[in-house]
């Protein structure tokens, strides 16, 4: 099991909307407060919709950055103390 400061990776490249949002939310629900999740998403609709949908659910993104050499992005989210 990963330590709290060690991010958990969820690679959702190639996964269509809204499945990528659902898988992200399910993974966050399995994690302990304070744990960090890195979600790899394709550009376009996934990188636009997943962060927005998570914010509507009460999650706060920590960062969103492009993955080097790819047309994909890394979204980092920390599980809040009070899970939505």
C-alpha cells in the first residue's frame, strides 16, 4: 500500500467521457483522506470535463500539467478530510 505522500497513479488515457470521470471518482472514494491521486487524461474533452466535474462534486484539483512528449495531461487531486 502506498504512503500518504506517495501519489497513486490512475492512467485513463484512451478512456472516453464520462467513464474516465466515474473511474476517477470511484478511485478517490477508495482512498484515505490526505492521499494524493495522479490521473492521466487525454487532451480535449477529458482534460476539460474531468476536472470540472470533480470540482462540482466538491474535490479541488491541486495541479494540471502536460505530460512530456505526449498529448496527455496529469491531474493531481488530494482526497479532502471530509470526503464529498
